[in-house]
C-alpha cells in the first residue's frame, strides 16, 4: 500500500479502491461484520493507512458520503491510540487535509471532521497545532455559513471533550484561545441562523463548569445573551438556555441571585414548554437551586405555581416506555436490554459504609416525570410541611377521581405521596394511619402501574409504619402492609413484581425481629417468587432473601425455615456454571444466609467453600491465560467468592477451620491480597481479617508475607482513592496482632509509621480509616509496647483525639489496653498529651471489662501521684466539667 514518495504523500489507486470497497461493505447491514473488521485490522498495519482514511474523508468527492463518514470515524478511533506514534510527516498530512474540510459543503462531513480534530487536540494539545486556531478564527469571521458552522462544530466538540485545553497559554499567542473565541461565540447568539445560535451557546455552556476567568469577566454579557435567547423559536436553543442557568447555579450561584425573580418566572414558563426536552432541562433548575444551598425564601413566591406544575408533569406521558413495559406479564421473556449490568460492593470493615440508594424508580430512563418527582422530593426536604397546604388538596382531588380514564392522575398522586415521605413527615405523621389505610387497597388496583407505585410509596413510609407497632391498631396495620406487599411479590406483572420485591426488602430492613412470627409465610412467598420469576427480577428476590437473613439473623436457623429456603437455592447453585454471571447475586445471598445461620450453615458449607475456591482459582488463571482457563476473566467472581468465604468464616467461626486446613485458600488469598484490582484486594483483606479472628494458625506459614502486603496498602500516596482497601488492611493487621501477639514485631514500626500520618491528617480522610488506624495502633501497642512506646510522644495527641470519637466496643477496649501498656512502659511519653488522654478516657460510656477499668484507674492515679506541686490540678483545670465528672469514675 506504499505511496509515491515524490514530495507530499499521495494514495495509490489500487489501495484507495480496496479500502473504499471494505468501508462500503462495513456500512452494509447484510455484510459479515467480523470478517470486514479483521480485514480493516489487517490494513491498519500499513503505516500510511490513516493517510488513506484521511484522503477518503477529505477528498473522495465522487464517493458516497456514508463511506467518507465511515472512513472519518475509523480514523478517529485509530488516532485515539496511534496518533502520537505516527511519523511527523504523516501527522502533518492528516492535519493539513482536515483544515480545508471545516467548510465542506456536506454537513455530515463537516461534523465528522470536527470529531477527528477534537481527538487530535486530545492527543497533541492546542500548542501542537497552532494552524488550527488560525483556521477556526478565519472560518468564524468568514460570513460563509458552512465555514462558520464547521468551525463552530469543531470548537464545540473541543469544548465538550477537553475544555481545559482552550484555557492555557499557547507559545506565540498573546492571549489564551478561550479569551479569543468567547467574545466571537457571544456574537453568534444574535445570528439569524438557528444552527449557529445553537452551536455557539452549546460551546459556551461546555466551559461553565470550568468557569475560566474570561467567562467570569464577561458574565453580564453572557446573561444578557441568555435572556435574549430565552424566547428563541428553536427548542434546542431554549433547552441550552435552561441548561446554562442550571449549570451556573451549580457552579457560581451568586451570579444569578440578582436576576433570580426573572429566571424563576422563565423557568416556570419553560417547565410548560411545548418541547419535552426543554421542560426536562427547566425542571432540573429547582433541584439545582435547593442543592446550591441558596436562601430558601427566594423560591417561596414560586411554590404555589410550581407545585401544581410538578404534579401535573409527574403524570405518565403518552409515549412513556413504562406504559408499554407495564403490559408485560411474567410469561413475556426478558429482553437483553432489560438485564442491566449489576455491580457487587466489596466487603468493607468499619462505620459509614456507603449505603445503596434504593429509591430509584424502576426503569432507569431519566424523564420529565422522574425529574419532577425528584424536584418535589428535594423541595419537601427544604420547605417541609409548608408545601402541604398547596399540595394536599391537589393530591386528594386526583385520588378522589376513580374513573379508569384518569388512572394516570391517580398514579401521579401516589407517586407524590412517596416523594414527600421524608421531607413532610412531621405534617403527615398525625395522618399516617389514614394515609397507609388509603394506600393498602391500591395494592390490588386493576392498573399495574398503580400497584407498582403503591409498593414504592409504602416502602418510603415503612420506617414509620414499623414505629407504630407498639399499639394494637399500628401492629394490625403493619401486618396488612407486610401481607399486601407479599401478595404483590406474587403478582403476574413483571413491573409489579420488581417494585413489590424491592419494597419488601426495605420493609425487612426496618422490621428486624418483628419478622420472626411471619418467617415461614415470608419464605414461602419469596421462594415461590424464586420459582416463578425470570432472570431480571430473580436478582431482586435474591436481595430480598439476603436482606431477610440479615434482618432476622439466627432466627432463620429453624428446621422448618431451612426446609423452605435451602433446597431451591442449592438446586439453582448446582444448575449454574462457573462462568454464569447469575452466580453473583446467589453468592451474595448465600453470604447473608451463612452469616445469619452461623454454625447452622455447617451442613451446607463444604460444597459452597469448595466452589468458592474453584471460582477464585479459575479466575486468577483466566486473568493470566484465558485460553487455558477456558473462561474470560471477570473480577466479580473473585470478589463475590472472597466475600462468601468471609461470610462462612463469620458464620461458622472456628468451625471453618477444618475446611481451611485441607485447602489451598492461604496461597490463593495471598495472591488476591496483591491483585491489581482494588475491589479484589479490598475483599481479600477483609477475608484475611475474618480468618485471623477464627483460625489464625492456618495463616501462620505466610504470616510475614500477609503482614507486609497489608502494611503496603497503608503507605500508598493515593490513600484517598484506595481508602476502602487501606481500611480493610488496617483492620486485618489489628486482628492478626491480637492473635499472633509478638510475632507481628518485624512489621510493627513499618505499620506505625503508616498509621501516624493517617491520624495526623484525620480531617482529610474517611472516618472509618481513622477509627481503624487508632484501634490498630492500640492493638500493636498492646502486643509490642516495648517497640512502640519510645515513639509515643510523636502521636499521642492525634491518637487520643481519634480514640475519643470511637463508640464503646471490644475493639476500643483493645486499643485502650495498648494505651495502658504504653504508659506503663514509658510514662513520660504521654505527659505532654495528658489532657487529650483524659478526654479519650472520658469518652467511654462504660468500660465493661473490669480488668481494663482497673488498668485505666492505675494509669490516672499514677499520673496524679507523679505530678506534684499543683501540676495535676493544673491539668484538670484545662478540662470541661463534664469530662472531669466522667473521670471521677476512675477515683481521681
């Protein structure tokens, strides 16, 4: 495919014909895509292949536009990875051919050229292509529509992909590119061509989040331009106006405050626009305003008009996909697009674990209905019960109208009840029994979308329903909600099944021990659903079973319950192959069951344990050599298996020892603790800590390697990004320390040197990591006080501050044993931090261990005797009266 070498590069006719023919087949709907891609891949091995693609895009005038576009898109993909490795002459050829096409007569060619130009800027930066800026300026100033559109399109794409590239100093230019382009873009707001108004505003909008200095200085001019475009006849321009206001209020709300009344009025109008996308963008404004934490009173005057508008926009639109989906009963097979990818959250040891937000509506397409409901939710959290006088008469009127033709209005009213459940609860609470009594019959409504939204709304009130069980009527109502949701779990409609199962899982979380008397009937319903549901909804049943196990714990360990629960799950477990991703939710479900049943799970443990090891082994092999492993690597198999092994260790306790002893788990675990994936390391280190608790002897042969690997996770410069891994590593070291005692001594000072900076930088780090660091430092001090105590004055203050914020538990007891051991070894090391130590001791509600209580008394009384001539009294005078009172428990 080599070209003539005289002067500039030129294509050979034969090569050109061959590539054009391949591209023509590539865009044909009936061609063999795999074969064509392989042939194009073969062509890409020639060094000038991208020159041919450039030539076809830029110069092949007689060729179909679709083929030229295909050449451009292939060129874009190639340049993403190969541009920097091209010879300078080929880079120059591509650039020089693209620039004249900015003004190409065909809009599709102009757009494709803009895309390729943006990719080149991503690879080489603006300074690497100074001619581009001149060409863009020349086109913008040309008064020629195609040239202006082409330049604006390219500029818009650069602003979208790499806006920061335009806000840098470029050698040879007096000003930054953004300073040159922005005033010109503002001028195009007044163009008579809608395409130029849209492109120019779109480009400016892309720079709002970065807020370059030139935009700050020109903000008045920008806002004036937005006010002019606010009534533009083109819907896409009006949508961009709304988007600009939303972005500005997110980034620099102070700019909009002087104009808020006018903008609020405009957004109310835009919320009723004839174009749905304009309405949706305008609706985002209300949530953005509340989240910007601007004075709430500024919006109060709009609420009487806004609330009815939001409620009316919460009614299903005629073309909403959910209306079609809602017709599907359980006999309809799931479509591939219904099966969204799912993500397993790795095991995490500590407080403040990230919680899943289960309030998402069922079908994840963002639309005006959902945006309006979200806005009502956020407004209710800001304005609370003040919304009710406007909202409730509207909701009640919609609910009172029972006609079939207005079922969507009733459905929106139920959605509104759910949206305000948190924010308006004070005003609603006295009426909650009536509200719930009204909702329960709607679980049996003839319209499936009313049944499904009622499930969701009841789940939003489940906490308050559970709170009411202390009196007879409240308990009866709780049982009606529970049984009503279980009925809907067995609905024939797939959408209702999904909503009911999710709602029931929420009720389970709130109910805990209240579920005990109903366990059998709950299991019967859930396992009946398990037998009926298709793949998508099956995942939610697994979640509901797992949540039930978490909620009731060992109460599940009854023969009758296990007879209902385990056979279907084990049957499914045996059906699924080791490469089937449907294993993920089942592994998670078994993790919860193993933890709940405790030793009761031992009868099922051996095959589960072996399967987990087999999954990990296969996946670790697949990561290196997928062909030999026979499967593609999928880290979630490893993560879920490690987490299930943790669940077994937690549930079986020392009963897991016999399984671990006869296995290769130790070697596999060490490999996983060093894995390249953060999620795998996080779960592996959690399992390391769990095994340290119940069978430390089996970790012994690799103890120093485990400790070294875990310590390494604490010394990474990217600690904020890897906080969950560091957290579990820290916890695991502490668990190992209290089991193997002096044997941790070789790594003690390495670990301490990592923990101290964490404690000294506590404000900037996750609370859990700071807590675990304080506890692990204490545990190491307890087992190796002679090694740690000589250095204690360097960290006593920050360590005691962290200890004072930890709740009473066994781990805190260990940490204070370390404190006492260090003070005994080096009493003078804590003198300068004595006030902080006293505050830490006073943070105990009650030290339950009599032995530790006595040790703390000895420490305090030791200092009281040591500090003579009023020094002890001086120390005490620096403490709050409440702290001093708590210290009196220790006889000082």
